[in-house]
C-alpha cells in the first residue's frame, strides 16, 4: 500500500474548511473507497455516482495533473502523491436585457452544494430562485 495525501476543499467537506487526509491505497479507486469511508455518506453523495465513479462536475488531480488524462480511477499511486478533489466551476456573464436569469457569483458560492447535486443541479437551483 502507498501513503498518499487527499485534499478536500471546504465545499465538499460540509463547509468545514479544507481538509487533508492521508490514506493508504494502490490505485485512485482504492483511495476513493477509503476516503469515502472516512468522510461519510454526505461526501460520497456529493462526489461519487451510485456506481462509485466520480460525478461529472468533480475534477480529480494527482500531483496537479487531471486523472481523466491518465488512467482515471485505475491510476496507480506512488508514495507521496497528492490527490486533489475539486468541483468544477462555471460561470460568466451575458446581457439578459435587464432580466435576471442566472445565479450570481454570490449565489453560486452560497448554493454550490445544491448546484453540485445531480438531483438539483444548476437548473433546479435557478427554478428555486424564481419560485
């Protein structure tokens, strides 16, 4: 088993600040199993699909390189590797003719957990805003 460091941002840590956790794992898949056991169901629900694969809006970096461009969850880990889990950030602005149709940057920050949930997502949060 290889000792690696997992860095989890506050938004995926229930707002508890950035968290660094050391785990022993040979592959990224093994590491996700162990980190999910440590972090609990709430973390697992936010980060992983029911089949154990990362949700589409979750980016995983190993030593600064996106795991999607290596072997994904089958990527073999080495001693001292640092794994970062980051939610995708989207945004920008466009003229809506004075009509408010998007979530503001402040709203995206405030509701980031809901936006990340597959069950709610960006469109669901937008509907809630206009309700």
